[in-house]
C-alpha cells in the first residue's frame, strides 16, 4: 500500500518558478526513502505538502489512500509526524518529559496512556535517563532526539525528517541517523528522510534527487552514488568518504559505500585479509 502519493502536484510560494512542478512521487508503507537536493530544489516543500502544512496549487496528495485536504488534516496528522531542522524551535516545554507529552496531551489521550507513550518514545531514542532533564542543557543531538520522541509519542505511521540533522555536528548526525534507521526497522515506520548530506542516503531503501521542483534521479542509493558525474550537474557531490570508497573500488578493493570511517576500515580489512 502506498503510504504517501503525489499525483501531478504543483505548488508555488508566489511569482516565479514553482517550488514543486507537476510532481509524481510515492513511498510504499514501511519504506525508507531519502530525498536529496540542493537548497531550493523543492524537497522541504514536498515534506510540508505531505503533512498538510502547505496546500497544493494543483494535483492530488494522498496519505494511505486518503486525500490531504482541510477536512482530513486532523486524521492525516495522526498518521504523519514531522521533525524539523532546528530542535530549539520545536521545544514547547522546559523539561524533557513534558515536551514529549505535549502532542499526546493535545489529542486528548488518557494520562496513563500518555505516561506509557513517554516511556516508549524516550526508550526508542535512547533518552530515558534524561526524562526529567532540562532541555536547554542538552546537546544539539540530544535535543533532536527529544524532538523525535515527541513525534513518536503520537505513534505516527509515517515520519518525515526535514533536514533534521543539518544543524548537528558529524557525531550528532550519525547518532540521529542510527536512531531513525532503528525505528524504521523495529517499529516498521515509513520514513521520508530529507537531507543534503549525501552519505545519509545510504540508510535508505531508495533515494530520489530533486532539482527545480522535479525528481531528476531515482533508485537504490548505491546506484545513485554510482552516477557521480550526473550528481554534479545538480550541485551534489559524493561525500569525502564516498569518494574514498569509489577510488578504492577503482583500485581493485571492493569497498562498499558506508556512513562511517570505522565501517570503511572493516571493509578494507576484510578485502585485504
């Protein structure tokens, strides 16, 4: 079943070229899709249209078969949770547990159920020891984990991460990426991972590249990475570690693309042992 489906969708913020231009796109239930593109390519607009934060000028958007409209927004947002770029702008309470509880309280869940969901969400993102911590004292990566937990407490069927790692350092990005991949695997959540960090696409089942509001490349992450010259035409390039892996393969060492230097070292060791 299609979790998200865009049919000939167009959206403009005003005059000029549309941010999304006759877009056809879908993600299957349980799929992990990375959406790549430079700034202004339309990938964040896609996220906001899927969640109903923006209304398409033309075409149709469906979530689990239901059209996204003003009448269906409350139901759509029970299915779709979105995590934005800046964790500080998403916090609505000073304590971690209160912040995670906010969404669940807003939809009127019983107190006991809210307590269970807080525990579930914090365990899922590895933040249970910080349940009573003050959010302002957490690191950027920890704050983003709390933001993800707040979405998880609503138990959405789809999670959209809109550049959610872009303000974090490399370690924080890896931590969040690992959390999202584990949630996808264990909770069977459909994930739309919107990023301009090319290496994060390696987590996905499928990657799409956007340019000027259109999808210009699509396929398995390894396939997309293999089209390096084409990526450059869309102002995208392999990350440094991807370039290293590519050169190793050219030199006869079958090193698969990977997210971390530790994994690459293991690949090399296995190939030369």
